[in-house]
């Protein structure tokens, strides 16, 4: 998935109530690099980014806030403020984090 395609999918995700609805319309492309579970997780991350939901992005990784912060070199206090709603991360930051999370945490189909 190119970054340009990813940004387009974020824009599309804003028109769907859930990631599952978006995925149902999108379908499973023949050349998809992800496993079925990986594609579902990717759409959940994209949906969370479209809603600017930092906690949902973190939840999809299975990491704690502090482990997530360490992985992405985000100061712990900053991550805690974002998670607690005291501050909001910039949209571009969430987009970059989401793209990285898809690359790192979504299972890929090694047969492709």
C-alpha cells in the first residue's frame, strides 16, 4: 500500500460508520499483500486514523500506551496526554503513526 493510497483510504473511511463496513465495500483485492486478519486490522487502523482516535490505534497494536510510546519514540507524558484526552496529536502525526502500524503490525501473506 502506497502512502498516497493510504491517505485516500483515510478520506474514504470518514464516510463509513465502521471499519467493517468500509472493508465490506472495498473487498479483498487479488493482489492484497495482507492475510485476511491483517487486512481487517489495517482497516481498523485506517478507520481509527480517520477518526483521529489515538487510543484505538494503540489498541490495534496490542501494546500498552507506554510500550507504544517507546516503540515510536514518543515522550511518555505526551502519549499519556494523548491517551487521556488532555491533548490531541496533530493529524499528520496520527497519519504517519497509522501507516507505520500497518507496516509493522498487520500480518502479510508470504505467498504474494
